[in-house]
C-alpha cells in the first residue's frame, strides 16, 4: 500500500484559487472607460454648451479644463485615502459623485455660473476619487507583467474616449443635451458601482501574491522577481527625480488635452460636418486603446523608462502631420497615431513611477504627480481656446503641443539620472 504523500507547496498553489489580478485589470478597465468616457464626451457637448450659454470658446473650454484640474488635484488626497482604507469605498463614492454631476449639469442649463460650479466640482471630485485609487491599486497586483497589466487596464481610457463622445453625439441627434447627460448619469451609476465592488486593495487580501506567484517563489519563468522601494510621499517630493518627472508628465499631457478639446472645432473649421468631427475624438480613443495594449507589452520587454522616452518623441513628430491635416482622411490618420502615442505614455507613467518609488505609498505619489496632468488640462484646453479667439487659427496651439512633447522627453531623461536604480 502506497502511503499518502503530502502535495508539494507549489502544487498547492497551482491548484489554489485563480489569480484575481486579471479580474482587477478588467474592473479597472471598465471604471476608466466610464470616467474618461464621461470626461472626454465634453468634445461632443462643446458646441451645444457654447450655443446654450452664448459663450466664447475660451469660456466653454474652461469647463473641461476646470473639471480636469479638480480631478487631478483630488487624486493626491484620494490616493492617500485609498492607501489607508478600502479602495472599494473610495471608488464607489467617486462613481456616485460623477453620476450626480451629470444629473446636476442637465438641470442647470439656465446659468453658466451654476453649471460651472455644479458640473465641474461634482464631476471633478468623482473622477478624482476613482482614477488614482484604481490605477495605483492595480500596480500592487503585478511586478513582472506590470506594464502589460497597466496597458490593458488603461486601455479603458481609450475605450471611453471612443465610446463616450460617439454615444453622446448619436444620442444628441434625437435627444437634447440635457437628456443625454441624464442617460450618462444612469449608466455611470449602474456600471461603475458593479465594477467598484470587484476591487481589492492588494493581492494579500485574498491570500495571493503579485503576478500570482507561489508564496515561496523568488523567481519565475520570466526571471527574478523585481523589488520595489518604499518611498513615502514626503520623501519623494524631496527628490529632484520627482519634480523632473512631474514636469515631464505635465508637458506630455498638454498636447493630449489640446487635441481632445479642440480637434472637433478644428475639423469643423475646415469644413467637416459635426458627425465626422465627433468621430475624430473617438478615433483618438481607438488609437489610445491600441497604444496601451501594444505599447505596454513592448514596455515590459524594452524597459518602461526607455520606451517612454521613445513614445514621447513620437508625439512631437506627429504635430507636423497635424498642422497639415485638412480633410477627414488625414485627420483620421493623425487621430489614430496621436491617440496611440498618448495611450502608450499614459500606460507607462504608472509603471515608471512604481519602478522609481515603489508601491507602498504609490496612491499618494501618483496623485501628486497627476496634479501635473490637471495643470496641463488648463494649458492644453483653455490656452488653445484663448489663442484661437485671438488669431482665429490653431497653428500656434499645434506648435505648443509639439514643443511640449519635446520638453517632456527631456524631463524623463533628466528624471532618470536622479535617484537609485532598481534591479
């Protein structure tokens, strides 16, 4: 009779619960699709809001810019809050506020001041409570496949950029912009709360480890398990590396917001009808999805930091074709390529930050870094509107976008020169 032999430790792990990290990727993907689909649908609402409030382009663009500034500033506090408490609680509250913001905006169509106050504050707070907690939490679930996981999850932003403006435009062919906002509010609440319920703060909460590694494993078939530091926000902001990376994210984000807010009116200026102009925003989203899915994987192989520099330089080069684009075909090609490059950058920012600063306080650190994106939203959206009101041309705005991308690449290079290198 053969005695019972206890299973090996790795066999127990292999037969244990399915790794929850990829479910986390799916939940974060959906959450980002919802919040940025809502945020970037503003391009489709742009002309309706401008006509409703009889406002110039600078004032109308400021609605988007102010909202973006709020949600990236809120990220500092929401990231810290989610580091210390339940990420599900923080994200669920954010979803409810975002939904309430769209509902309130639909009811305040008689006054631009009231609309600005309610819409910007509620939507800004809502997105701010979802974005950084969701993205930073995901980084704790992966080490070896961090860039790939980030790319898959952050592709939700690209999906939202495609679906949000497209759905808003189609609905407004049959409904008022107010009714469209109410439908958005309902969809955000139902889908967002379901996705938030799936979140867990770290793999240890479910008795698992990053990448689904066995409890005793120090290596995998992919090589040694990388180690992360334990930098606090207070320590991070004392490093020159943090501030160079902050500037790099700021300059890298200027062009994205400039294009998202103004590619619709830019296209209409050159004779494209509203439906095709709205579609261009969606095509930036399609490119965004491809960039995050494909470029995130390349980042795992080439190294996130090195590849981020390459992709950022690509953004600068794309501003040349943008300045020459006039018809729908040329603008569509630009939108796809521009969206892909931006998607790659956004997927790689958290991976690079995690390599440099670790995961223990990542929510707070990412939140602080993403304030740069909020400031860029003001520069990219409002300044471009101001330049257009002055010169009735987007040429200077496109030049601004190209120079900003070049400065972003310089910032990443300088940030890489400071601080210890991780194995």
